[in-house]
């Protein structure tokens, strides 16, 4: 099984960015965590991070016929991007949404998730562990 892991804008600033919300671990730490988690769960992964909505849309389009699953933390685009939702629908690859923070307990403008309307599951508020939960959820989904 091969999963595409997409991280949206400002996640490259982890460690520096609002540590009281996102923690002190860096994006490099997240990449290391994801690689370990993929090995442990016996899946192949490709990890990308982009600050650009159009790049994320293109990466989702290119995933067609190449990946069995998508794990996406669209970051701020979660709450604004119909284009990312439409791209997920277009390729129709099983997808899981992840957020490091518990978005449901944050500002009103974070209460809508466009990508989440396509994803079959969301893990929010579990920090890095949410990504491993997403890997396991995708494996389960694809097995049945
Ligand atoms: C985030 C939550 C979003 O609301 C925010 O814009 C982010 C990160 C999270 O992982 O908790 O950039 O997706």
C-alpha cells in the first residue's frame, strides 16, 4: 500500500510556530515520525509540504492511479479551499484528514472543513499521533 501524505501551509514552521498550540517539535521531527510510522505499519509513503493551494491541488490530481490512500492536513486551507475538496473528489482516493490541534475547540472560522467533507475520517488534537492513527485507519479501510 502506498499513501500520499500532504501537509499544508505553515506546517514547515512547526517548532517555531505557536508552540503553545502546535508543540515544540519541528517539521523535520514530523517527517522522521512519519517515516518510522510507515515502516512500523508496513506501508510506503510519500510526504509533501506546500504553502501553495495550487501545488496541493496538482499533487492530489497526480496521485490518481499512483496512491492507494491520502492523508491530508490542509492546515489553513482546511477552512477555505473548495479547490482541495474538489481535487479529492475528482481522484476519489480514500482520504483521512489530520490536524495537530483540536480544531473543534478553537475559533469559529476553523469550524468548517471543506476537505473533511470528502475524508472518511478525521483525527484532530492528537499531535503527531494523529498521522499514525490515519495510517492505521487507511490500512483498515483498504483491507475491507
Ligand atoms: C491545523 C489547524 C488549522 O486550523 C490551522 O490553520 C493549521 C494547522 C492543525 O494541524 O491543527 O495551520 O491544520
